C-alpha cells in the first residue's frame, strides 16, 4: 500500500492507538513527574493528581471531538487552524513541537540514567544519542513497527509496576503516619504539582497527532483517547498512594528513582534491578511515542509551509514522514548533550498546557455541550501559570519567539 507524496497511510487500529497513548504516558509520569510534584505539594500530591486528571479528561474529551471532525495529522495544530484561524493553529503546533522535543531529550536521558546509573559524561550523552538514533530508525521503518515495539515496552513496564506495587503491599511497610502535613503543602503547591503532573498525562495527544494513520478515525480516536487516559489514571493513582505510604512525601520528593527506592525498602528488595530495567523500558516507550507524535506535527506544519516544505515528504515504501522523523531525531540528539531532566518538565508542561488551551477553545466553537471545553480552558490556563516562574518565563518566551517568526513569515510572503 503506497501513500501520496504528502499523504500518510491508515494502518493503525484502536488497540494500536491505545498502546501509543499508554507508551507516551507511563514512562513520563511514573518515573519522572512524581518527585518534583511531591517536592511542592507533599501529601497534597494526591489532590494535585486529581486536579491534573480532571483537566486531562476535559482536554481528552475536547481532543476526541475535534479528531472525529478533523482526522488529519497534527492534532491541535489542525484543530486551531480550522476553528480559530491560522495563527492559533500555528501557535499550538509550535508549542507542541518545542515542548515535546525537549521532553524527548529528557526521556532519552531517563533511559540512560536508569539503564546505566553510574555512567558519567560524556558517555551518558553519547549513549542517549545512540538511543535516539535507534528509535528514529525504528520509526523510519513504519508506524506499525513502532506501534508493535511500543506494545512490547508498555506490557513489560506494566508488569514491572504491578510487581513493584505487590512488593510494597505484601512485603513493604505501608503507614498512614507518613502522610503527616508537609511543610510546603498549600493550595498553590497543589496547583503547581497538578501542573507538573499534567506532564504525565499529556501523552494521549500522540493519538490525535496520528489522525492520518488511524483506520476509521472518527470512531477509533474518540474511543482510544479515553481508554488510554483511564488506564493511566488508574496506574498513577495506585502508585501515588503506595509510594506515599511506603516512602512518605519528604523521601518521595528527594529521590530520583522513587519506585526502585520504595521496593528496596521491602522484603522483596531483589526486585530492584527489574524495577530499574522496567523504568528504562517505560522511558524508552515514552520516547518512541514522543518522537512519533512530534514528527507528525512537524510534517503537518511543513505541509502548510510553516516549516521547511521538504519536511513534508512521505517515504514511498514505508509511508511515513521520514524527513520530519530524521529532523526531530537530530534535534533531540543535539538537545541530550545539555538538557536537564527535571527542568524540561515545567517547560514542557507550560507549552503543552498552551496547546490544550487552544484545543479547548477550538472545541468550544463546535457548539453543543460547552461545559467541558470551558473547564478545560480555564484549567489549562490556571495550571500553566501555577508552574515555577522559570518554566512560565521560558515557556512564554519560546511561544513569543514562535509568534514573532510567524509574523515575520506573513510579512515577507504578503
């Protein structure tokens, strides 16, 4: 089956789409976002998780409605363009590309940190570059191969997490006394934690960005998004509870590997190497799905002329946007040499919350029930500006730079 020069082939079913969403979220949330969220909210982490889940539900509902109407690659880049105008679509796409490219770098470094914890620079960056190159090569070979690989990684990760939870429940020392008031717990801390934890839920966007490669998208995407989000929410909620009961908010806030540390304190400490391996695989799955989604948004923006048009080429054999995939892979490989794992979380969250704010505003224009997109828009705005000041300033600066580039392009082409 061949695709047109600027058209992708529809090869993914509902199960494939769900797996892509799961792969994007599991690695990002469980092993990366919990510690910084606990640092600002303590035991209020659970409330922050609930707030993030409500906003994510609204965003998912709005995205599903829009994806059914506009089943094309690019996600909110397409929805904003069609419902609000070219600038808002461009701003959504720009925010997604820069925010998620930084997240790709963070996930690549996470793989290396868990797989080879004692490795120093420059070997850590070199190994991260090799990881990015391998996954870019896998994506290049076709979206179905990527989906199958993600399915394997997600399955292994979920099995390891299930074993970790079992170890804490059966052989651990769970105690509600560890949930004592945390010095930094406050309403603002909870909102900041919710903003950071939103980073962990944002992976379902990958399902929408694959709209041109999903069979029967009007039916498949609205089904896949809530399924993936529901599974991840259940996993996150269970893990958050047992981690707080096993470690306590103070210890959770200061450890870079909370799941492994929690298991190390149980009678089943022999599982720690498996947990570390599971963490590396989960981050690998998240990176695979992230590169997949970012390249599709780059493809859509290039097809419309907002990025270099050669990036809109589709491989004649594999039916994938191969030049966009290579460009994203190169950008991520460059970033891993200086990216900060925790610093990228806030920046990515701000950029993606902007992306979803535009998605909710776009869904508002569809009519019908406007309560969900209204809550989603308000929630995205509130959480975005509740993030650490450095994340807000950096994120806003990058969005302004993108808007300036858009204005310059419009002026030179008018």
